[in-house]
C-alpha cells in the first residue's frame, strides 16, 4: 500500500509541474515581467530574513523561515498575476462571463446563456443563497432589454427570490470581468439551502435557451446553419 501511494504521488507531481509550467508560459505572454517580479520578490524576502538571522545570531532558523515565506510570497504574487493575465485574455471574448460564473465557488448553480439576441448579447444565470444573479455581457444598451425580459419571465415563477443583475464591462456603472466573482460573493445571503434548491427546481422546469432551441431531426444541413426559432 505504501509503495502504491508513493507511486501515485510521483505520477501526480509531473502533471502538477506541467500545469504550473503551462500557466507560467500563458501568463508570460500577457505579462512578460512576471518572472522577474516573482523571482525578485523571493530573493528580497529570503535575503531580508537571512540578514536578520545573521544579525541576531540565528541564520539557520531565519534562513529556513525566509525560504518558506519567500516561497509563499512568490506563490501569492504569481497566482494574482496569472489570474489578472487570464482575465485580460478572456475579456471581450464571447462566453467569458460564463467561464467566471463556473468558478464562483460552491453553493452556486450556473446556467449559461439563458437569453440571447441576434447580436449575440447574452445573459447567464447563477442561483445561490444570495438569490438569483443575472450576468449580462454584450452591448450595455441592448442587454438591458434582455435583462428586463428575463426578470419579467422569472417574476412569474420565483416571486419570493431576490434577483440581482450585473452587466459586464469597463465603462462607468458596469462591473469589470475580474470583479464579477467578488461582486457576487459580497451579496447578502438571504436564502436557505432548501430555498435555493426549490428555486433551482422551478427554474429548470422553465427551461433555458439551449433546451428550447429547435434541433432538426436527421443529418445537419450542408450549410451547417441551425434553423431559426419562432
């Protein structure tokens, strides 16, 4: 059993290292200075604590502590810069808000693309203890009508659940993509777990855009276009 556990751990490490290397390469494309910043920070933290260790006569203890703190500081800064680079690459891409919603955290149920117009402005839905959050991405003027229509539709089904809306964008009054998650997590929790489950069940019964989309029987047309709904 011990050998098996060791083998499993060894097999997982290359995958983790590969993932870290891939993340670093992707981050460096958007943030060329990430290596210098993270490496420099680690050297400074380790050097300061090691210097203090020599001053007080405990270089070994402070050296070990400096190494651990340097590694922690490097991991935190690298994680933040990698996250910032990822948001920068996603920003403006269709479905970026849906990708953020999928990673909000436990307790949230996300349904991408519950509403969409011909201009590909889209509204996503997330349900949690804060209630229902509609997240729209696209032209701010056009998505307002999408949000209003979706709210009106849900008002007939979930009258006792608060509904919040977020429009993603960098203009005044909008929420930047990188702040969508924190904005949602700051919302007050007013529902119990049972109420969240009930709201999800009722919303599923209502269906979503993908389930209502007409899908033809048989092979797809040669032009690959889906027929328009009524």
